[in-house]
């Protein structure tokens, strides 16, 4: 897989689908001509690589949406990003990392999208996590020289790539509940749903439990649109019990993947990813391997 051909967005998050983008793109129906709709935008990596003509990209996290709205409107550009990160990065280095917490406090008070970018790229393992009061609470990555020139150039280029994508398409970014987003889809649209993986990850803005999974299944069963749902099938320790219950009437594709995001090496394990669709694809239906067979996998690192 040639990752140089995959557009990597400037915002990192747990569960980002960078390495799974070609797989997801490969099952998009050839006759798709409507809006690409994402109720759980996250980093936006799938949409920005699919590059649809029209897209509705929504998320319950207002900070993600404000950042991408600012890029789409030209309020955050590559030069602005470079200038900001050079200035803030120099202060981070001078303070031996303590400045990170000053920016975090400032962001929690003011919500500046550039501060959000700074924190996301300087925090531990590229995590996005908020406390019950809505405050960003991820600690520093302990790298005072985090924003070297090469890294700043990389991030600035990523911002430019997103701006270019928005310039050639009709992209709308909204902060709203997933149920409202799904309700807007019609028969010409394609829904890509990447909810928080049940039993695996949660934060203040996207807490996810059994009632949410059941509700999502209910509204997807009622939609006229085609949909692709990303979820997890199993790892060597356990299986997603909802695969064989609420998602068992749909088409299922699986693929091995590895998320290098745990705090400890022991927590970084291969996972069997699953795509659930309400339409048949050119891929043959697959029988998932047993947990003990999960030995060959793709590796993904957040930096």
C-alpha cells in the first residue's frame, strides 16, 4: 500500500482510518452520484480521500467542526498554520514543554481552532479526550522539540491539502447529533458511519454505549441511502457481540489492522476490522479468522 497517495489530515484521532482508506474506497458503488454523508466525521480522512463532489461532514465534537470550517472558509491557511506553529513551537521548546499546559488552559477557555491543532499534534499519542466539563485533558507528549521545521511543514501541507479538497467540492461541516445527519440522507446518498467503537473508546463528546449502537442500527435500517459502517469484529481476547446480533442481517467484510495507540505496549494489539454494508460489493463475503490467527496485520502509528 502506497501511503504517499493517501491524503493525511492535520487532525489526528484514535481509530483514524488512514490505512483503511483504499479498502473503503474499493467498495463504494460505481453508480454513487449523490452526497457523501458522515455522521461521525472525526479526522475526515475517508471523505478527504474519497473526494466526493458534495459532502455533509458532521460530528458531535464542536472543536473538530470549527477547525475544518475555518480551513474551508480560508480563516486557517497553510501560511497561517506555519506562522502559528513556529511561534508556539519555539515557546514550547524554550519552556521545556511546560508551555503546552498554558496552551491547553487557553484552549479550554477560548476554544481557538489553532490551539486545538497545536494540542492535538503535541499531546500524548495524538489523542482527543475531554473531561466531563468539556475540557481537553490529554497530557503532553514529553517532546519539547515537537515542532521542528520538518514537522511544521508536514502539518502546513496537510492543511493546504484539505483547503484544496474543500475548494473543488461542495463540503458542509456541521456540529450535530448523528441521528440528525442520518435523517438527511436520501436514496442517492452514501452514508459512511464510523462511530466510536463500542466497548473500546469513549470521551466527553462521543460517549458510546449499547443504547447508541442499538439506536444507530435502528435509524440505518430505516434509511433509503446505502451505508458503510466501520466497526470492530474481534481481537485475540474478545469478539464484538453486536456483529452477530444487530448487524447480522447485513453484508460483512473483515480485514486485519493494528492500532498503535495504547499507553502500554501490552495494550497495542491486532484487531479484526469490519465493514458492514446494506448493499453487496465486488468483494466476496469473508469468514473471519479465529482470534488466534490474528498474527499478520497492518501497522498504524499516530505521530
